[in-house]
């Protein structure tokens, strides 16, 4: 078994690993959006709607209210 053959096997194995990780991440994003944990469509529009007068996606008041509820 030469170095070329070993590199071929390693490349094939790493490609399979990265494809599995990618699909796992896609499924994670899909499930969390369906559960209502995050709205990735709103977060994706941040770059398109980038003006000083734009309304924030997450207001800091709601974050402060959540922290107060935890205490």
C-alpha cells in the first residue's frame, strides 16, 4: 500500500465524514426552526435590511426580562 492509495482512502473517508456532518447540521437547523426555537429566515435577512432605522431582530429588553425571570 503506497502513499497514493492511503491518500485516496483518507480523502474518501473524510468526504463521507464531512457529508454526514453537513446533513446532520441541516437537520438540526430544520428541527430547531420547526420547534420555534429560532427563526433563521429573520436572521438571514439581517444583511439585506441593514439600516440604522431598522427594527432589531431580538430586543435587549426581552433578554433582560428572561434573565430576571431566571433569578
